[in-house]
């Protein structure tokens, strides 16, 4: 086997190992998530828990909209308001 063929085989093996590792991570994460969901469904306060989760999500949504949807005032507008306030405070 030539060195080029060995290098190609090494890269193929690395790719297969990488894909297998990612698949194993996904399966274990999914398994953990499913067991968590099963545990939550067995709780007696599921309705209250769901209402609290909805409330928390709505609060997060409000924060995101406040952060990104509100347009700050223009810089020159702020300076003009400060100048007007200063003039009126000086009596002029």
C-alpha cells in the first residue's frame, strides 16, 4: 500500500470515527432529554409547571423585544434636548 493510500485510509477512518462520535453524543443527549420529559410528566404539578414555563418564556420574549425592537433616540436629538434644557435652566 502506498503512503497516499494509507493517508486516504487514515482520513476516511477519522471521518467515520468523527461521525460515530457525533451520533453517539446525539443519541445520549436525546436519551437524557426524553428521561427528563418523562420525569416531568409524572409530576403532580405539571399544569402549574407548564404555566410557569409559559410565563418565563413570555418574560424572555418581552426582554428580547425591548432589547432589539426599541430604536434609541438619535445622538443629535439627545444633544439638542440637553442644549434646550440648559438654555431654559439659564433663563435664556
